[in-house]
C-alpha cells in the first residue's frame, strides 16, 4: 500500500490541508481522489521516511503515526489482524527497523510497476496456502487462476462483441478480491475495441487524465452526456472542488430538457449529426485533412442542410443570409469561384 500511495503523497497532504482550512469534515472521497486509490494515508511519513531513526522509541512513535494516517478501510484491516499489538514486541527486539528495511529492499519491488495484479494474486495465494492449511481451506477459494478469469471474461464479452459501441464503460465485480478479474475484463474489452476499431475507455481513465492535465485546479463546469460513470468520475477526481461549489457537473437529460442557460442538449444533437456524417470515415492522414473535412461539414450544416427545427430552412436562411444556392454543393462551389 505504501508503494501505491507514494507517488501521490504530496497531493494527499495538500488536499488534507485545503479541506481542513475550509472546515470540511467529510474528507474521505476527496482524499481518495487525491491518492487515486480507494484508500489514502494522511501521515507526513512514508515507509521510506522511517528508515533512519535515532532510537527505537522514536521509530515506534513515528511508525504508529504512520499507521494512524491510513483511511478507515485500512484501519479495519489493521484492527482485525491486531497488527498494533505486535509493535511493542517488534520494537523491543529491535526488529521494527529491520522489517521496514526488508519491505524497502530494491530487489523486492511491490509497487504496481514491479508487480502486476496477477503476480500479487499469486503471492496472496501462497500466503493463503501457508497460513490457512490448518483450517482445511483451499487457496482456490480465495483466488481465481488467471486462465479461468480470462475464460470468464471471454464468455461475458465475446457473445456481444458485435453489439459493443464506442464509449465509456463501467466494469463491476461484486466479489472483488485482488482485482485481477477486473483487470482481465478491462483488457479483454479493450482488445475487442481495437479489433473492431472502437473507441472504448473506462470513465476513471478519462477523468484521471483530465485531472493530470489541470493539476490541483478544476474546471468550473464539466458538461457530459447522461452516463452515470461520469458522475462518479467527477465526484472521485474533483470531489473537494464539487463540495466547495467550485466545480459543477451538467449532464444531458433529454433533448427537450431545460436546465437554464447551462445545457448540453444542443451540442449533443450536433454531435449526433456529426457522428452520422463521419461514421464511415476510418481515419485521416493528417490533422490538415481532418480540419478540412470538418470545415466542409460546418459549411454543409450551416448553408446546405435543411433543419427540421427550422421548418426546413438552413441556419443561414434563418439568420438572414441568403446565397444563390439551389442544387447544393455544385451551386455553392460555383458561387465561391465567381
């Protein structure tokens, strides 16, 4: 857990200070958003900070402060395993520092970069095998092998592969353990997307990327369609700003919905029209080619395409702009050349 949280440690501490200064007591969601995980640690220490301590007493005090900084869900783990009960014994034997140094050994990389979910699941299975044999339990009751997970993911997605569309998806595992099943399911979904030339992503990836671009700032308004994943993504990544009223999410609620001046209904309708026009295009050779194609679409949309909402007129006619165009693009090009 320390290795996972270390890259975002400063962001968590900054968020904690911001929330405390603002008098916000419900901080869990914002701190999870800052850590990028479902847990966090608000102690000023990391394990690496505890490597050099002058005395056993100081190390014990700082390590207890480190443990106390974990979020409530981690506290449940520490309490249920009675981990704190072992600290006096470890300290008295001068073994606490040795234990910390073993976890920080560069040859044992427990970070996500050094050990993926499958490898961590294998470690977990071995721990279960060693310490649960006396209970006559099988390791397979706690961990599903990767090949079985991949088979399950294929059984879920392959029968509906031709029905998948570009967009953002939520993956749910009601019995999530080490997360390996979710990882394989996401990989399988992305493989199908690449094969079928679809643009599929997870909502968390989208808003994690957005947050990395804006840093600790947040946009005043975020406009999306009605996908529930976006609400969760915004809440997780910009929770503190949302609570302070500095960031507002506006979602599509039907084309006829009225949400004051801040509505994405018109742009959603425009996007649907654009998608229908360009869905047969597999790609552009350059940015210039894409720009020219979209520029042509804008001309067609404004000057040539009749709109039902405008009683069959074009936006140009409604705006009082009348051009000598009767037969579409041919007349428009001839008029432009003249």
